[in-house]
C-alpha cells in the first residue's frame, strides 16, 4: 500500500500519520506540505514525521503529478484552514481549497489512484440550528472557507472517477491534542484559557451550535474512507463525519470545561451580535456506513488529554491568542518578515 498525505505538517497530520503507521506498518507513506506550520510544535517528544518514508515540500497550487506515480491512496488535508485566514486571504483560500483540490483529484484519477479522501467541513451548513443537518440538507456557507469547501465538493462530484473512489468527509470541528496543536479551535481555546487564566470568556451569547470530533477519530474516519468498499456508499460519497452526541452549544462546551477544572469561571457576552454560524449535524449516515470507525473518544477525556498535553510542555501563556499556536498569527509573522508575499507564496529573497 502506498499513501500520499497532503498538508501533513499541520494539526491533523501528525496524529493521522501515527495512526496509519500503526495500522499499516509496511505501507509506503509520503507527506506533501508547504511547511507554513512545520515549526509550530507542542511536544518535547520526537514528532511523527520520522514515521514517513519521504517528505515532499511543495505548494498544492503547483502540484507535481509525477508524485502520484504508483500511489494507491491520496488523503487531501492541505487547506487554508479556518475562517479568520479565509476572510483575510479570500482568493488564496479559493485557489488552495477549491482549485488545487480539484486539480490534484484529476491528477489522481489520471494516475489510477484507488481513493481520494477530501477533508471537507460541516461549516458548509452555515446557519440553521433549528434542524439537524443531513448530507441532503440545503447548504448555507457563510465564509470564504466554507464556500471553498462547497465549490470543491461540487466539482469533485462531477469528475469521471469510475476507478477512483472519492470521499468528502464533512468533518465536525476538530479538537484534541496534537504535536502541532492549534488553539484557534473552540474547545482547544477554552482549555488553554482555563489553564492560564482560570476563565472561559465566551465572545458570543453562547447559543451557537457546534458539532465536534477528536482528531484521533478524524484519523480513524480517514482510514475508513481510504479503504471503504463500494457497498459502503457510492463511488462518490459525501458524509457528515462525527457523532450525534457531540453536538454542543458553545455555552455547553464551556460548562464541560468547568466540570473538568472545577475552579474555572465562565463569562458570556450577552450583548454580542448573533453568530450566524450555528449548526447541529446528523451523523446517522456515517454511523451506518462505518460502524467500526465511529468516534470512540468522549468530550471529558478529550479535555483531560488537552490539559495533560499542555501541562507536559509547561504551557502558561496568558497571551496565547497572539502566539504561533494561532495559525493566522504565524502567517502574518511570515508576511511581516517578508518571508511570505500577499498570496502566501514563499519569498525568493
């Protein structure tokens, strides 16, 4: 088995590599990444990169088709990864998350790759917390990031992929510890805030809904999508990926933090404008298609996992929202030093 993972040097990649290496000890596993967040490490241990057979460095906007020679499975994680970055770099977001995704998928099909797994997002539902969103529900993407995922899904659905299974995993919001941890994700942010200030400050009124998934369970879902049989969904499949029991309001998440830490206070901005990004998601299809790969982790253990991981690196930064654990900060620092240009290309200086 030969696997290529794009965007492997990010939040999800390290956990995924460790999972795949444990499941397929003799597999050839390659990474492909531009390296924006290569040094954003949150571990004192050896990173999972050493478990790769090869690491390629490159920009998905200029992906070399030769890298797909003899590859069985492509796992496409590479993306402009959240709303703040997408809002600031809108065209880059569409170029990377949409156009490059479709380009790589076409090249994968041309090279006889068996499966193409696309990391999509439940953010495509946007607004509409009154109903649990199913795969057939109307989409209402509210941000460039969410729109880019919708455009990519639509384009992928139109490809002639008779010999290549394409799976769009609409992931719930990621959480949990990683060797390249992000603190610009809601649960991860709350845990970091509880550790450093004994407070959780909710910037909204606390009512928006968010489905969550532990990054370890994301890895198990990717494994399933990579090897799923044709009877486990059609050749092209869109699937909400998470657990029905992991739909929470933002306030409920803060209360889970307080249950775990006990000495944490919660503040809610009752005067905040309504956050339209609110969606509950139905994961019945994933549960029926992948019963052996459904999420195993629970929210309290995930909080403990985050706390333990941050404690292990001596994390105590009250100002972590200005640190390199926030992805937008990393890119802005590179731009300020002229290492990246306005299109997020590495400078040739």
